[in-house]
């Protein structure tokens, strides 16, 4: 199980790289593990074409979808989860914002045939309707998180550091 300091007040107290939690939920195999290191960017623009040109990347056009590590969360909002070391260009003089928010959140990977059941334990989404490549902002009980469908039976949960120990433990306690 993941190690958490006795008086954990932030996810910095989680020691990533410890053994994942594996077991079952509702008789289905599931695995909970910290994600690989990622960089995160908050991207804002009124005009998708201006942002795409500035970044030199194609962006997802439909809200709730993702493309090459970038999810569209709202009409003028995208969130990027990219491999560690990936940078986005510094853009000046354009009506947009590209902000590195890597220190804000941590990632948890939930995978296996029981992954949806584990997440649905506290999340109101019906993950049977959550298509591959889908990404959205949602909640687990009262904790806000970003949820990405990475592959069949594999999800990435991005959560603010201060809520990560609670979310990790809430997910882990349901695994038998």
C-alpha cells in the first residue's frame, strides 16, 4: 500500500513509486497506482484556432474529448497532461493563456475489469457510457478531479495534491 505520513497534509506526503494496490471490487480485478510523472498545463482561449496555432498542435474541438494528451473541458478551456519534460511554447501578445500547473495536481491510474466500478463508487458518471478518449472534470464524493479514459478498463484520475491522500485511501479501501 502507498505510504502516507501520519500527519499528511498534502500529496507531497505520498511516496510515489511504492507498490500499487491490487485486488478486486465486486469480484472484478482492479489495480490502483500512482501515475508516471507528467506535466500539466491549463490552456485558455476564446478562439481555438489562435491557441492551436500558438501551440503548434491540433486541439480537440468537442468538449469532453481529448487528443494527444490535451482535453477540452469547456468552451474556452483545455487541460494538458503530457509526458514529463514536455514543454509548450511561451506565447506573448496573443489572447490566450498557457500556464504550467504541474505542481497543483497528481495522477492516479485505475485499471482492470473493476476500474469503472471502483471509480463509480464515488463518482456520479456512468462509465459504461464514457468512451475511450473521453476526458472531463467531475467529482469523487465532494473532491473535484479530472477523469480521462486512456484505454478500455484504464483511467487516469488527476486530483489536487491536497486531496490526493484522501482520494487514494478512499479508492484503496474498496479493494479487497
